[in-house]
């Protein structure tokens, strides 16, 4: 993997400016559309795009636009792929590249955050390639998806391009630390998802107990009210009726 990334970096630096910009667009675009992100992280091309702008080989604004468009368009294609082919496609991906736990983590993130998962997943290694397709599987409305997709793509691409530009000749250190931070964020997202799941489960188990307690309190209040009514009336309605019948018979015998 390291040799592959080194080769991509060297190739990008040796290419003419316009051709390098095409790769700055393509690598982020292919991350989610064909799940290339499991093999090649898109930020390497984005960081090098910033470095090429630093060296004067390409325009910084054009490098930013290429990275942003690649991220947003690629995720949109990934969304449509997931919407059309669903889970059946994800289960056919090689397990050495797409681990089942990554799929479950992506689903958990979407269930908890909805469209916001697109923005959050943009900054985590494996989720960046998976979340757009899983959003399509989950039938999240595309307009909602597009909003968070565009927001995440703009922040992510701008951040890494400017990091590459600011780092200059030390861009490779930025790329290395970016990969480390990406995996750290993935771990934090998973831990947050597990914590939310545990809290929701505890709340769900507490609700039946609360409803039983409320029911028992209501039953006790009804019983107390019935006792108070009997004490006011002096006797239940049946007893009053029997007493009236006895009075009528006694009056008839007297007459």
C-alpha cells in the first residue's frame, strides 16, 4: 500500500498541470462511486493538489474546485449506486477490502444521524467510501443527502488542499498525519455510535417500568375515589333500591 501511494504521489508531481488536476478530481470522485477509497485514500491527491499550487504548477482556486467537485460528484454517484443495487452489491465486495464491521458501522451511523452521517463520514477512512451508498440503500431523500454531501465535500477538500499548500515541500507529512487522524476519527465515531445505542436501549428498558408504575398509581387513585363516593352516599345504589322496596310493602300492609 505504501509503495502504491508513493507511486501515485510521484506520478502526480511529474504530470503536466491539467493532467494532474484530472487526478485531483478523479481520486476523490472514485472513492465512493466504485469504492476505490478502500484502496487509495482520496486525500492524497487533494493534498498533492495543494502542493502543486504551492509550486506554481496549477492554480490554487482550480485545484480547490477540482477536489470539491470530485468529492461531491463521487458521493452522489455512490448514492445512486446504493439506491439502485442496494445491500446485494455491498455484500459482494471482497471482504479483504470491505469488512462487514465497516458496513455495520456505516448503517449505525446513518440510523443515528441520518443525512448528517454524510458529513461525519467524510472525515473517516472507511466510512467515506461506504456512507454515500448506504444512504442510497436507506432511501434518504436526495436533497437532504446533497446538502450534507456538499457541505462535507467543501470542508474536507478545502481543508486538505490548503494543508498541502501550506506544508509545501513537507506535504508528505501532512498526508501521513491525515491518514492517522482519519482512522482516529473512525474509532471515535464508532465509540459514539455504541454509546448512543446503549443509552437508547437503557431508555427503552426504563419506559415499560415507568408505564407500569403510572398504571398502578392510576388504579390506586380510582380505588380511593370509589371509596370516597361510597362514604358520601352512605351505601351502594343496589342497597338503596332494596330499602325502597321494603318501605313500599310495609306501607301497603298498613293500609
